[in-house]
């Protein structure tokens, strides 16, 4: 995603702005990946908890 945006804006931004945009987009991608991982972990924990309750 970050590369696509950078290519589209090539020539419009300065080299420094382009580097900052790449950094920002990479951080944003990482943030959303971490959110997905956290959601999966939350679901797994809730599932284990419900299984424990149902087995009692």
C-alpha cells in the first residue's frame, strides 16, 4: 500500500516529504496489523473462557 501511494505522488512531494509519508504509511499498516492480531487474541481468549464455562 505504501509503495502504491508513493508512486502515485512521485514528483509532487519533496524527497523528505516522500520519506515521511512512507514512514507514516508503514506505521499505519503496522498499527492495523497489530489491531487485527489483538482482535484475534481477544476472540481466542473469549472462546477458551466460554468453553471452560460450558464444560463445568
